[in-house]
C-alpha cells in the first residue's frame, strides 16, 4: 500500500507589520541674531535665547525676538510656545552696557521697547512655557514672569537685581505670582534664590535635572496642544485678567466664555474625542 503523503508543514503566519514610527521633523525660521525660532511640531514652537554668556537682550536680539513674535502671532496653527536659553543662563534681560550713554528720553524708549516685548509675550493667544535652564537675573526674572507656565532646571537661580545696581525691577508682576511677602523679600534684598526655593514660593511649578528640563517643557506643551485651542486661549485670557476683575465681573466673564465655547464645533469634537479615547482634531470654530 502506498504510503500516505506527508502533510506540508504549516505556513508561517504572516508577519504583522510594525506601524511606522512617528518622527518629529523640526524646522527653523530665520528671525535674526540672538534668537532661534524652531518648529518642534506644526503646533509647538521653541524660542531659544542665544546671546552668550548671559543671554542679555541687545538691540539686535530684541529685534529678533520681535520678529519671532510676529511669526508666532501670524500662525494660527501654533498652540503652545516653549522659551529657553542656551548655556548657563536663561536671560539677564536688557543689556545694561547699551543704556549707559542714553538720554532720559532715549532710556524711557529703551525700557518701553523691552517692556513692550514682554507684554507681547504675555498677550500671546497661546500658552507660553518657560524652560528656565539657568541664571534668571534682573529683567530676566521679569521675562520669566511674562510666561504662563515656568519650569526650572535644578541649576537655575533667580535674582531681582534692581537694588544691587541702584535700580527697580519686577514690582508689578512678581507679587501677583508669589504674593506680597515673598515678593518684598526677593525685590528688597536682591538675593540669589535657588530653583527649589522658587518652587516653594510658586515662582516655578516644577524643577527638573538639567537634561530633563526641555523634554518636560515640550511634554507640557504637547499636552496643551492636544486640548481644544479655542478653549485654551479663552481660559488663558480669562485667568490672566483674574486679578483685574471684581467677583461679579469674573462671574459674568466666566458665563459669557462658557456659553461661547459651548456653541463651538471644537467643544463637540472634544467630547467625541474624550469618549473615543483619542486626541481631538480641531478646526478652531
């Protein structure tokens, strides 16, 4: 009797293709000397202050920052901004060597331009995350205070240096962030404070090892960028105004903005995304 043919060996199961890895392609936009503008994703930009050794703002780097803000304000796709510095400094603010020969009128214009730059950062429609990598001194402290969320490296330190050089700085924003008592100590002594002390006062919300700081700031920005942008922007604007409003004004604004957001397509998409456990796809309407 002929032998029974052997059954062919079972075929290997088809290989399951690995999903392609999502790569982040960063692109740079030229804005000038002393400031780098980099798109980390279509929704997140990183501004790096690069004017060593202290990252002080010269006239040229102030113009570069203003051009960078022009780019950011004009791009509706941007949902979060990260600002950091190079080397061992975040920023020391304005370059004091530039203002020594100015007349009173020129000095007022000089300070007005620097303050206007900070006001534009604070007024950006999207949240700004400061990744404070090092020395934050004088006008640099004011720069950090103009940002919405402040994270710090364990090597960062903070000095309201005005009284150390016979000047005055940070008296308006700082008390609103840390309270009157800590603000008076920081401003009146001109002392140097560590990142840990800054966190205890609420000047920064988190402290990281140096190598973990920028990834943490980008993760924070990514979290923000996946929320409904219209509501994020409305919330930022309302919270920024909180100390300027009476209780009744605050309640009226909250009700007005709630109704506006409730009627948006983005609100409906946010609900769908929540129940479907996915990121929303928002149309800004």
